[in-house]
C-alpha cells in the first residue's frame, strides 16, 4: 500500500457520519502533523465532539496553497453493502468503504503529501484544512473561515479535493434551504368551507414555486458546462394534518434552491414571499390569522472561477491536463471564494457517481494520480510557485 492508502485505511475506520463526532479523526490527523513541525489550529464546536483543523507546513509568514477537505460522511443505514463500510477493502483495483470517494481519499492524500512536504525546503507554505458537517450544508467550515478572516495571511490558492476524477472544477451551484409554514383555520371536515385548509395553502405555495421553476428552466444563455444548466427549486418534505375528518390548521414543507452563479437566491426568495402575499391577500378578510412564513435554514454560495484565472492555470499544470468541469453538487469552495476572496478550484480523486451509495469506492489509479498531482505541488512550493 502507498502511504496515502495506509492513511485512507485509518480514516475509513472512523465512522464520522455527520450526526456523530469527528474529533477522533481530527486528533489522528493532528497526531500525524505535529511531529512534522506543522503549525496546527483546532477549532472545536460548542460540544467539543467536533472540530476543524488548520495546519501549515513550511514558512508561516506568507500565503500558501490550501488543500481543503471535509471529514464527515453520509449514513450507511438502509443501504445494502457487500463490504464493511467502515473498513477499507481492496478488490480488483478498487478501494471500498464509506467516504473513499467523498472525500477521505483526498484527505488521506493531503496528509501523506504533508509528510513529504515537511522533508523539503519549502519557500511557499502548504496549508491543510479539514472541516466537519459539510454533508449537512457546509456548516462546520464557517468557524474555520472566521479564523482565516482574522489571520495575517490568507492562502493564495485553494484546492477543494471533492471528487472530480482529477479534472479542474471551476464552478458549482449555490444552495438555499428553507422551511415554509402555513397557518389556516381548523374545523370539522363536514364544514370544510368554513375553515381554511393549511395543506391547501402549502400546495398553493408549491404551485407558485413550480411556476418559478418553469421560468428558470426556460432561461436562455445558461452555462452549458453544468449538467442541468439552470437553477432548480425542489420540495423535499411535506407534512400537516392530524385526521382525515379535521381540516388542518397548520402545515409545512421544506424546499431547496440550487442557483446558477448568475442567479441571485435572495431575489428568488423575495419572489416567493411576494407569491405568499398574493395567495393570502384575498383570504385575509375572512381568515385574518392566515399566514405563510418562509424561514431560511441554511445557505452557501455558488462558485464561479474564471477559466482564464491564475489558479486554474496553476492546478492544470499540476494535473497535467486541461480537463475542466462544472459540478452539480456544492462545496465549501464557494465560501472560501465568496467570503475570503481566495481563488479556488475543485480537484480531487474519484467520482461523485460513487459517493453516497452502498459499496462506495475509489480506484487505486485515481489515488495514484492525486499523489502525483500533490508531488508536483510540493515541487512548486519548494521552487516558490
């Protein structure tokens, strides 16, 4: 096994599902980095069971290149696995286990690269950033971003190692998640016209949401680099009511808006609030208690890095390929780029087609290609980029 594969075997053994702590994995990573002389900052959550890690190898008095990865994984419950999800299994050139592709394969390669980098006379530093709770909305990384915002130096470039099969990802959609609560007036179903059905109000809002989606799908001039080249609105959960013979007085649903980089999510939410008012206005005289409340529960921005930018050229020189892509899924890259103005691309081993599935795997070839890219990075850091 290569050193990256050895570290990956250790990482997979930590069952860091987002609902559970990641601290044991972070402590393991810190234990690898401390003997290298790395400058390490741990940023725990309020419970202390989860933490981010930020480490620097090489000179600390100048900006470096940051390798960013998340340490949490999605659950394995209700999935039919043929291999143990939290133990690394090698079969026919594949490495199986939860998180191998998304994205402990890259995290392992980054930690192995840190070991190699520590033995070299770097003139530009290597930064390692490991975060928690990415899978539930890029939540954990925000405290790391706050730390970097106050730091004397920010990284010059960021490579987020989500799986792209080593293509250079230059963009992804943003995401806004929201909850809609509707309030009507309860009553006996035999007298339904004298009550106000909150589920019906929710359905009216869902119809408005679908109308906006139809408009977005017809938008011209979309970026064909995306698999779905328009912003999408999606309702994921709907609940309400207590019994069939009772008109429900309350209901709620959740939806997400995945926006193209040139679509403003705030404008879409404003439109939905206007639609809510349009629905309520004719009802208010008879049902003054009627309400439709929209609550934003989470959001992260889109990423849009210019194809001609320095960071894209730099990472292409490391991969040895001009392949680029746009991603259907979101990453912390939009936060690093949008909030800290760090030039950012997405580039990592494996395919997201294997992520979140039973028998998740990454190929040994992809791991080796990532190791080779990071070897070239180390040489550039020694040469001063």
